[in-house]
C-alpha cells in the first residue's frame, strides 16, 4: 500500500505521539523499524502519519519503548483502530483539509474551550452571519464554495445533538459582539442565537468586557480540545494561511494559561447574558 499523500491531522498526531515515545526511549528509527521487521523508512512513514498502524503494533512499539502510561497507550491504540469515516469525509476534495481536520477534532473532543476577540465562535454562527463573513473574502469566493463552507460550518453543530455532547466554554470579547457583520439585522439574529445557545445544557457563553484589564492577548483565537488523556489535547488556531494544530506540551500549557486568564477576566454567565441583551437592544 503506498504512503498517504495527505494524512489527516489526527493521523499525523498518532504518528507524532509514537515518535515522542521512541525518542523518550532513546531509540533510533532504524532499530524500531527492524523490530517490526522493516526498516527506518517504515517507522518514518508511521511517525509522519503517512502509513497506518494497527493497535497490535502500537502495543508492541509501546512495549519496546518501555512506555508505562497505560491510559496513553490505550488511547493511541483506539486512535489506530479508528476505521469509520465521519460525515466530514463527504467534503474531502471540496474543502481544504483543515476544515475536515477541525470537524474531526471537535467530534473526538471530550471538552472544548475557545476565545474569540473578533467573531462569534464558528460552531455557534448563524447562516446569515457566516455568509456575511464570507462575502468579505478577497478574492471573492465562488458561490458554490460559499455554500459548501456554510453547510459544513452549520453541520459541525451536530456534536451538540449527541446523547452526551462535549462541554463547550465559549469566551467572546465584547468587541466581537458589537461587530455588525452584514448589518444590524444579521448582527441581531446572531446575538439572539448566541443567547439561545448559552441555554444549551453543555454550552457556556461568557463575555470579556471592554473594561477587562488582565486579558490583553488579541492576536490568537484558539480552540482547545480536550482528549481522553491530557497528553493528546490539541489546540487549533485559525490564520489566513489555514488551520494549525498544536500538540506539544509547552504550547498546550501556554494556551491553557491563556484560557484560564480569559475565564478569570470574563463576566459571569448571568452578567454575560445581561450584556448581550443590552447590546441587542442597542441594535
């Protein structure tokens, strides 16, 4: 079987975690490859996510590397065994891979935390709001591309329809609430929907007011996705160049601290709803 040309972010993460275990054991790739009856290239392909790996081989490698964290090894085996394609696969070849990787990340997350300074979180956006944002893109997107992106973003919301939806904490800056993308009517509809979403059982919406003095980070809009074990947590960042997925402990810790500061600096849930109602009345 030829190597994958474009592994998903999740496939790449599995390989990266196996590489971390090997490097922690101080073992060369050629030694690990020989252990599996192959060579260095085989391990390199596995660790880059370009080759699939069975759960049985993951356990064999974990034993070779003396990996003692059973919960982590079990989680990696579960990732290796994933074979069912998610709904997002219908959009492969239609949307850029980063869109699909984000939906897969949300699907597997045990909890989600986000901070948005300019926009309402994508998964809580209305159709009109999404279209208003996409109309500002340059060069102008073809109508069919906009339709696909709108449909995809709205479909991501189905994670909240599951029997056990993941807890989602959305921290939104007051600046984002006052942006009038598409005009007053669309902005009002978006805020009304945000208020509705804040009443969902697992969704928490909190507002960072203009008066907050501690939270000053305005360049990033991170989505933090918790995994079944903390070592597999992931941060997703949007940029003009596409999505970036971060999984090393130093960066995870940075964004955990950033989100904690944002949470401490934000209004309580009742205060946040009160401010959103106030902004709606001003529209």
